[in-house]
């Protein structure tokens, strides 16, 4: 293959990856990660404490954002 074509393909793929990541908002990223983290941490607990842990540890993005801004602004 032509070396210019290879460079073009690499740049095009890199651009597509950047565009696809920029489509995710902070809220979407937070919500996609949050349940997995909570679930993994809560699974370490006995069965009778699992449901309470999930309820307690689940925090909305708005609550998270507010707490984060408070810490940053201190």
C-alpha cells in the first residue's frame, strides 16, 4: 500500500475514535461506571446487607456533581 494512504487511514480512524468519545457526556460516563463499581463493592458483603448497600451507595450524577464542585471550590 501507498504510505500516504496508510497515514490517511490512521488519521481517519483516530478522528473517528475521538468523535465517538466526545459523544459521551460526563453524566453518561458516570452512570455507565457507577452501578458496576457499587455492585462489585457490595458483592463483598453478606447477602442480607447487599440490597441496603446498593441503595445506599447509588448516587445520582447530580448529587455526585454537586459534591465534586464543593470539593473543587474549597
